[in-house]
C-alpha cells in the first residue's frame, strides 16, 4: 500500500523531505503557512548571500586602483540592490514550487497543529479548517529569533535580521547585539556599504563554533573593514533619544552607550513550536526544540522532527539531510548519510569555513593531533585575485586520519567540501596529498596543508 507522509513546513528541511518522499513513491502532502522555501530562501541564506555579493564588490572597489583600474565616485542604489535580491529569491522559490509540482507533492497553504497522535488540524489561508489523518508526519517548522527581555526592545528601529534585509536606506550607524554567524555576516555587509558598525558581545568570544586561531586572526580584519567589536558588555536597556537609539550596556569599566539609527538584535534563534499542540500527539520537547533520536524520530514513533525545530544544528543543509534521513527511514530504507560531519560556512570578509574537530574540541576529547597550516599568501591564485589573507588548517590524528579542516580565506565556503569528503570517508592525509590539484587554484593550498602534515610541503618552510 502506498505510504502517506504529511510534512509541516516548506523550508529546506520540509521541501527536501517532501521531494525525496515523492521520489520514493510516497503520497506526500506539504503544509506551509507562509512561503515555500522557509527562512533559508526568503529571509536567510539566499537574501543575505545576494547582499554579500554587493558588499564584496564594494570592498573590491575600495582598492580597485591596485588592479590598475580607475573608477569615478561609487554610489549605492538601494532600490536596485533590493530588486536584485528579490528577483533571486523569487526565482529560487518559484523553482522549488515547480519541483514540488513536478514530483506530485500536494501543497496546502495553511497552518497545521496536532489534534491527536495522528491527526492534524489545518487552518487554511481562506480561514476554513480541514483535518488530515496520516501515519507518518514530519515536523519541519524551523526557528525564529529569540529576543531578550530588555527595556526598549519594542522601540521602532530595534529589529531582527528579517527586517534589516528589507532596508530602504543604508543606515549611518548600526549596532548589532550578538556575535554569532548572522551578526557577523550583517556586520560585514553593512560596513562595506559605509555604515558605522558596532558589534556588542556579552563575553570576549564571538563566532564560538569557529577554530580559535581563526577568530584570533579574524579580529584585526574586522577592524580593517571598519567594524568595532565591543566585548564583555551585558545589555541593560535601549533608549530613544532625539538623535536616535542608544543601546546601553554594562562593560568591565561601567556603563557603555552605543548610538545607532537601527539596532539589530541577533541574540540567537529558538524553535518554532508554538501553536503546534505537540502535547496532543505525545511529542516531547524542551526549550531547545523537539526531542528526537538518531533517525530524527520524536517520542511519537510516527512523527519525525527535522531541521531547526529540533535545535540540533541550525543550518539549511543539515535540515535538508535530516529530511532525507527521516523519509528514507519511513520508507524502510537504511539511510546512509553522516549527520555528524556538517560543514559550517560564514560569509564574512574573508570567508570562514570549518568541518570536523577543532583543536579545542580535540583537546577536550583527549585526542592527540597533528596540525598543518598553509597560508594563502603563498598561493598563486590567492595572490592573483588580490585575496592573500588567511589560511587552510588541516588536523589529523597520530595515524594520519583527517579529523578537521578549518579555512579562513577566499572561497572558503567552496573549498571546505574537500575536507568534508575527507572526514566523512575517514581519509588519510595521503589521499589528499597524493591527489593532483590543478594550478593555479586555491585548492592547491589544501594539498599543501596536507603535505605539511608530512613535512613535505613544497611552497612552505
Ligand atoms: P525554515 O527554513 O525556518 O522553514 C520552516 C517553515 O515552516 C517556514 O516556511 C514556516 O512558515 C513553516 N511553518 C512553521 N510553522 C508552521 C505551521 N504550524 N504550519 C505550517 N507551516 C509552518 N543556514 C545556512 O546553512 N547557510 C546560511 O548561509 C544561512 N544564512 C542564514 C541567514 C539568516 C539571516 C538566517 C535567519 C538564517 C540563516 N541560515 C543559514 C539558517 C537557515 O535559514 C535555517 O537553518 C534553515 O532555514 C532551517 O530550515 P528548516 O526547514 O528547518 O526551517
């Protein structure tokens, strides 16, 4: 008998699960209350990366004379920037809608909640309600910004990433509360557009998931790009003054005040579970998200929870692969994906990417390691394109199995996949070192870093 799967949420977790389910012969219904593509396509990964391109071009223009090119005064057309971003988003969302249709996925536009272990109530966009009973349900409702309880948090101009993406003029002064990936990406984008950016963080660490050597080397580059990092500040309140907003905090030496036109609250994200009535279906959850096992199955054996809503890894590609795992398990297949090796890319200047163990994690786990680093300053392609900052670091165990790869530099987000492949396949250093990497490419830096582990790097002493 054909299996029936209902997916709640059409983000990169939900829509991928729906397509994979249809490919495997299930009858799939996808319920989405807002826009297909979810946070990622509409308010996250994609719009930020189109703006990242604007910022990258502006940064290049700042030293375009180095390339022997003269330009006139550079002007920013916000309307055009927004329309390009919207065109990219619309074309991707439309593409996903067509894929869902082509795969025979039935899409319902409405908001779903549980009424029992296997039945959902759906409030349709036209206000009507409908119930749906199904053996297999996948919850993929994503996440939303977690706003701290702070006096003044509701003032106009205190915004989340979703609102900042819709900017209609470039702010003169932007204060960003938080030092995570979203905070640092927006800092880079707006600093490139000429905004004075203050990043305010609670401790002395930012981008906590990143290799510490990289964050240490990245901090001075932030300064070079006009971003001020203010450490060890606990937030007190937000004030409205005649001149705009002020974020008030308590620093090590007393009160500190940061003036701004707008304040981006980037203090973390939490799961979207409100209104789902999870209790009715016997689904356990915590503040961090829906509790799942290694197959992303909830405490209700017929319900799975994938992506941001289970609070495991808040990344689009993790959500998609969890969706595939859930569907394959439902369809009785033995899922082969490795959910422990997930590359993490940060679109700052220069890009940062990592996969596998950091040095700190290896030390915490008592694993003895070897490490090798190759600087982009010694790589022909990096110098040719004028982007010599950064390095590739490869970490292996004492038997030469690659455990971690950490990159800061040009196209780090593209280069990281060789590392992800090496770690997923438990490759030895020689597997990379003996693979001929084309010249002149950034990839050569990867090969040289692995050669370095054997003290055989050619372009490094
Ligand atoms: P979502 O994409 O959030 O989708 C959930 C969907 O469920 C939504 O469409 C929502 O409307 C729907 N929904 C919720 N409740 C219901 C309900 N009751 N009934 C019906 N539908 C419902 N990740 C990366 O990997 N790379 C990046 O570069 C990156 N950049 C980001 C930049 C920003 C500014 C932000 C905010 C996030 C970024 N992320 C990035 C994170 C990424 O967007 C998320 O990890 C990803 O979208 C999670 O996918 P998901 O399917 O779990 O949830």
